[in-house]
């Protein structure tokens, strides 16, 4: 999550606890609520598919991906042996066509996951105040609440996105979404653009993996010191074999937000580190995406889910916030963003925002920016541009 410092403004009043609780109940993120089978998300996740050896246990690099690596002078074996650590500016691939992310089996071990730092960004006061005439008053803070465990029973589509950046291992949050062109067999994950690409100042991050229902039982750091891989990653690690984010983020996104901030979203197409079953089949849940871009007034209440990692949180547990959204503007020339009160910090970036439409929970945004005092979150509206990105990912890579 990027942080932003904004001038003080009147806060909206708190909603009643009853109203917030009611939406949490409606925003059930279980397999049943997502039209999956209740049996597909049992008390013990079925890890046989994601943990099974694949043809002798060696992951093969697809011919087309190996070809892309070779086009850029990247030796697959050297890359997997640590060549990905070379962040030479001239070789940091920045164009959308240049995304490369071959599987490096065993790289993301539980201890390495715990060492990952939150993907934190800053937005200048100038940027944040440019659209103050459009923004609604600052929302009152909403204290983030822990999700019930086990997560695979209560918020199965939610997980963590891990990746390597020039500064070391980093972490965001993400959500399993449905693939309209491959019903029941989605391998798509929604997250934030700044969780996959550095924007205009850099290129694609490396070693991107999605871990659904991370730390399924919500264990403490001490308890996790003796935990096995299945307890940390109950459905295994899912590597992004392709990633897409908006052209606006690639061109205009930056450490200080930039013009790409209001288009800060991304879609990953993933595959299991080991196994062949789809992500949706394995997890037993996926959510539809609402691309209608409702106004803040039309959207009613929204809930944000994620794994905040910056203090006072440590990234090990899943949290959620529910609030009535308002508008947040970075510029009169850019679309407004949604904003809700929430105390989640960095690491919750990319986590899904959900609302209820016709009795179903749907993804309507994702966590992008927040203030230095961690009192609220803002996320982009998902309209035609976001839908086009999603459809292209589904049609081009969804069937792989």
C-alpha cells in the first residue's frame, strides 16, 4: 500500500456497528457464497493436487516462455540459479511484452515468505491535494478486524502475492477471480499494479507467486517457526506465468503515485508450482469482478480484505474492514477513486474490495493507497479499461 500525507479535513461520521457487521455477514467469501460446492472447501484443504510431483518432480519451462527468455539474452538455467537477482537498470524489463517469470521450485519457502517486506509507496502532498475540491471529507478510521480461521472456510479466494524487487522480497495481497471464458477452471488473480510492476521508473518485478489462504489457521510468528509448508501454504504456491497491468500504470506509475495511481490494478495468470489442477478447482472458490464502476454513492458499503504487514501488523494474519465509501481525487482530470476508513497498512496492497450485488459478493476494487497515519484506504474504479485488460488476459492466457 502506498502512503500519502493529506491536509486535515472533516471526517465522515462513523456508521453503526450493526450496519458494518451486517455487511460482513453478507460479504461471505466462502466457496458456497461464490457458487462453489461447500464440499470443495472442507475443514482440511485438499493439497494433493497442488503438492503432487509433476512428471518426476521437475518443472519444465514451456517452449514459448523459454523462447522469450532467450530473446532477451536470459539463460533459463542461470536465471533459475540466481540470475534474476541482476537488477541492472538497462536490463530491467519494463515493456508489457517483456514479462518473464519462470518457476523456481522451492524458492518461496515459509521463512523467505516471512522475510518479505510490505510493498509501500508514497504520494506527495502536492499529488494528494490536487483534487481536494472533488474528494469527499476524510472518513473516520475503521479498526481492521481479524478474519475467522480457517481462512479457507471464511475467505477462500484471498491470499498473499510474493515477489522480488531490487530492495528484496516483498509482499502484497490478492484475490482469486472467476474466468468468464473458462468457467469453473479459473487461474486468474486480481491485485494492484504496483505489486507487479514499478511503473515508469522501472519494470516488472520477479518471482511472482500467489499463496491462497496463507497461514490458514492464523498462527502467531512463534507458532509458525515450527509449522510445515502445508500450514503456511495450504494450497501450495502459484506462479504467475503472465501478468497484465494498465498502460497508465506502466507509463505513469511511480514511487510518488503519479498519473497511473488511479489505474493501479493488475491481473495474474498463475499455475501451480507442482500439479495440474486449476486454481479455482483447487481452492474451491473464485469471485466475479464488477466492472460497472458504480459511483461511491451507488456502491453503498464496501469491504476490503488483505494481509497488512507494516506495524502494528506483521503480515501473518488476514484482516478486513467495512465502510461506506467516499470519493478520493488525485486530479480533476483523472477518475476518482473509492475511499473507506480502515487501519490496514502496507502489505494489504492489492487486496480485494467487495460489495454485494444481487445477493452475491463481487470484487469492485483493490487496495492501492492510504495515508501516513493508516486511517483510510483508497482503491481504483474498475471500468472499461480494467474490463478490457481482464478480457485480454482471459482470452489470451486463460486456457493455458
